[in-house]
C-alpha cells in the first residue's frame, strides 16, 4: 500500500524573547503567519521573515516553517 502526503497548509512562525522569568531564563513569544501559499519556497519564507523582523517590538531569534499534510493511501 502506497501512502502519499498532500500538504494542505503552510505557516511561518517568528519566535522572539519577550523578557525573562524570575530565574533569569528567557520567556519566548511568537507570531504566526498562517495564510502562506503551500508553494512558497524556503527562500521566500526567509525573505518574508527578514522583512517583518524590523517592525516587531522584540528582535527575532529564529523563523520556523510549519507544514500540515493529509495522508492518503492507495490499495
């Protein structure tokens, strides 16, 4: 049985430090952009993250890509 995965959603997530807790550990915040075309390349997502970063209050630590897929199988 062959299983395929069809991507149905792609999101860009920017994570940044919003402060520190009582123990001095970083407290992270994030901003999710979920209306991303599934055909968007990694280079395009990185360019978007670089363009958005300067307008955020806190400096971005890193950008993440999340892809959601649906499995289907053929008999």
